[in-house]
C-alpha cells in the first residue's frame, strides 16, 4: 500500500484508534489485576467479541456465503493462537513476574521482529527511517514504563527474573508471528471474515476456562465486576481487534505493529488523569520519542 493513498490513511487511522482503545483497556485492567486472573481476562475478551463478529459477518454470509479455504483457516488459527492466547498470556504473566517497568518496554520491541520477518518472508522493503522510528518508539516506551518503578519497589514482585525474561521473549515471538500470519491470512479473505474466524477460533480454544471461572466464583458472582469486564472487553478489545485487522490489511503488519506499540502515547496522559500518576521528565521525553518515532514510521521519510 502506497503512502498517501486513501487505503493507507484508513489503515493508519484504524491503527491509531485501536492503540488508543488498548491504552484505555490497560488502565482499567491495572485496577482489576487483583480481582481477576490472567486466563479470565484473555478468555472474556474473546467471548464478548463473538456477538459483534457474528453480526458484522451475517449480511455477507446471507448474501454470498463465507468462502474459506483450509489454508486460510489454518493460518488464521495460528495467528489467534500465537497472538491472543500464547502471546497475551505470556505477557500478562511476565508483568506479574518481573513487573511492568521491565516487561512492557521489552515486549514492545516486537515490531522490530515483525519487520525482520516481513522482510525475510514477505519481501517487504526495508526503509531506514522506519527502522529508526521503530527504535525510537521502543526507547520511548521504556522511558514511559519507568513510572512503574517506584510502585513496584513498594510491591512484592516474585523474584524469578530468568523466567520472567523468558516469558517476555516468548511474547515477542508470539506477537510477531501472529501479526505476520494475520497479514498472510488476509490475502485470501476480507478483514470481516478474518476477524470472525479469529474470534470464534480463539473463543473455542479458551472454552475450558469457563468451568474454572465458575468454580473460582469471585469473578462471575460479582455483577459489578462482571459488567466492567464485559464493557472493557467490548470497547478495549472487540473494536480494537477489528480495527487492527483492517489496519494490517491496508498498511501491513510492520506499520500496524509499531503503531500498536505506541499505545503509551495515549496511556501516559490517561494514567496521569485517571490513575493520578505523576508526570515525570521520563514520561514526557518518552511520549515525545514515541510520537516522533510513529511519524517516521507512518511517513517513511
């Protein structure tokens, strides 16, 4: 997709809105991390996404049916398994193991692996300014994530740095593979169809979490918490995942992944406003670096 075209602009806007909504989600989950497990977060996000995915695909299905090849379904299965299940699971666990300030900036370097894989397997052109932009985003995320240091020093973080780093590395690999396979899968199916397949497959994979949640009790028995989780899943996952799918379709996995990694650009000011976190020099500098980095990536100067 050529920069400056309507499709490219749509893809960029879709990615930015998705990143913004993901930032809101992260803030809400920070307030709920002691009341809901990692598996429940991952599962409920997918389950509440099923109705919208079905509604959106229904007109197309009634009119023309849903044409799916076995290869497309397999590739999209790999995408959802690596990204929404393995990648997200490893990331949430890494936060609990080594803390946000360490896990987040390392995990957000995954666009560099996406770029590498895209260049090798999809023959994507390597643009030097885009590489610099991606590196600036990663450094900026690291500076913003430093705001968690003081909080983590006062909390008990399990001392398993080697295991935590392994989880983060698995996160990077899983997310990168997910983005690349999504781009490949979109070659044979439109974004609405791809979104439908990924949501349904992911929900099916995580069905065993249901009995676990019912047995655990604390999550499903709290109606207020359940309402917050469902609302967060709809606004902070269902819509962003759909937008991200369109973004990958229009501008490719590399640019989309870098835009998604820039969510602290929105998360930092939101945290200051709603979590009452203090605006520090590192947050300001990191936010500026992320902004400049995204510009370099999107404009490919």
